[in-house]
């Protein structure tokens, strides 16, 4: 019996398809071939800021144990399934498959995977690693999916991870409005909190587990253990037929994409970053209610943007003032003709608040009425009694800030797949021993 890691990526397009669905089909087919799954299918979200992603930039890895004599049949099954279900006619869909047959994933491949989650990698580097470790790959068209396929193989989820159970629709319903009993989702969210997350937006009560695109997914529930997502799945009430479902192990909700940069000058386009700096400009509101401010350190100054859908994060950004010291988390938008390099915010950690000072005119020494200025350095006069006060100065008043130190996260409805929500803080896993699969982790 041999161990094989099968990586998949880039089978979908904006108009149809889903790589997790291809993986779900392969789960059924490979089990029928007698293979043994040694892990849940791994759903690895890669850098969410790359401009060529389809939707969530997810790559998949199936980790199996199989008889050596079945390798050819397994490879044929995987390749044919990808070819049959990938949107190959769409420009920009470039599927890739990686067959990696080493039991232990080499450190270099793990480093490549980390770079694919936190930055930018290229096909040339992927092909060099495949050659070095005698792995096989199948690519279609421009073969870009090989990059994600190898990254999924290399991300073994040894640190923090979560689970997601994905339910799929029958093909006749693809593209139609999804139908679930929303009240059952609200009840499920309450019953399983805090061990599931991002089921319902708490501010708007909008159900978040159903995607909006034309893909085959009916809904997905994310949580801390396979048992809890299975329990939550059984509480949810779909109002249409579920074709199949699978539990995935994933890096979703872990902040795995964010990488600390020590100097603002090190920030590069398309990279997810964590950066610290002093607020250098007061926040300003731009069209459509977005909030923009800049931070600086000794190396550079960079803009930060909180967009309208980010909810409480945007409200917090509005309350910052020059001198506040903050840590910002987000993806870097490349500069353009109209915009400088900008960090699109996912989180703000307010670490130190600057004093907010306002100045008031003094009161009349004779009648107590608030005085009016007669001009710069010309003193004040009282409109009520007519007295003049040439030696008085404005009074400095320290105002209580409307924002506190602490962490502010974008609203659930606008969180990326990788963003760690409030509900997960304190539940992170660290080098947890993987206990193996539960008995009923997929259907069929």
C-alpha cells in the first residue's frame, strides 16, 4: 500500500463549476476503487489578493492510501473527472493536477505552500519542485492550476485549522436561487456557538452559509471539529434535494494568509499583510461611504481603506485621529492612476490612542457669556456686555475618545474565507494531533 497526495486547482470559472465539487465527486469514485482516505479532503485557501483568482482561490488535496497496482486507474479517474467537470472553454480556467507519492511532504514543498497562501508564487518554481521530488502533474491550457495543486499538497494543516461541511445541489438546480429554511440556520447557529462560525451576520440577520454564485454548492457550515459541523448540518433544513455532502479540513478562519511586515516600505502589491504604524492623516469619507486614512513609520506612509460593507470596522476607522498607533490587517491593492498603494482592511487593532484636544473660546470675566474672537491674536469681545479681553487665550479641553483600544474586525458578511472571526479567538489549534476521520464524513 502506497500513500498518494492528489492536488487539484483552477477547474471553475465565474460562470460555473467548483473545484470542491470535483473533489467531492472524486471522493466517491476513489472510495469505490478501494482507496483509503488518510485525511479529510483538504480545502486550502490560497492568497485571496491575487488578481487571477476565480472566487475564493481554493485548492484541494486528497490524501489516500492505495494499492500500487491501482495507481494507473486512480490517475485516469482523477484526470478524466477534472477534464469532464472543468470549464475548459472559459478563458482563464487553467486546471492542474499533481500526483505526489511521498509519504512525508518535503520541507521545500511546505515552504512553497506557505508562499502561495501569503504571497505570490509562479509555475516555474512549482515545476522545479515537481521534478526534484519526482512528482507527476497534468496541466490543461496554461497549466496554472498546477501551482495551486502543489500548494494544496504542501499545506498539511499542522497548525491551526477548521472544518467545513459542504452540501451540493442536484444539477437541475444549478444557477437557481438556493432554498433553505433560514430559521433553522439561525437556530443551528445559536445551538452550536461558538464552535461553528459565520453562519449568520449578527448585524443584519442575513444567512451566510449559502453562496450566491452559479456553483453547485447549496450551503457550507464551518466549525472547529468534524463532529460539530456534522451536527450543525443535521440541524439545517434544506428545501431542495442534496445530491452529496463532504466534510473538508481547511485553513479557513485562521488568518493563515496574513504576514507581518516590520517596515511599511516592505509592503508589496497583492500581498496580505499585518503592519504597524502611526495614523498620519485623519480619516476621510470618499464616495459610497468608504473610509480612507494613512499610517506611517520611519520607512514609509501608506493608505488604508475600510469599505462600506465592512460595517463595524468602517465605523472604527472613522473614529481614528492623527497620532493613534494601530496594527492593520489586510490585502494590498496595487497602485493605479487614481489610487496609491492601499491596504484594504480586514482588521484594525488599536494599540495606543492619542489625546484628542479641542479649543474653546473663554467666557466673559464680567457676565460669564462665551466670548467671540476678534481675529488671530487680537483678543476676544463679549456680544452681551460689550467688554473686551485682549489677554485671554483659547481654553484647551481634552475630549473623551469614541473608540477604545482593542481589535476591530470586518462584519461577517464581508469576511474573506481566511479571516479569523471573533468567535474563533481562544479556540485556535496549535500542533494538534490529527485523530483521523469520523465514521460518516461523506455521502455517498
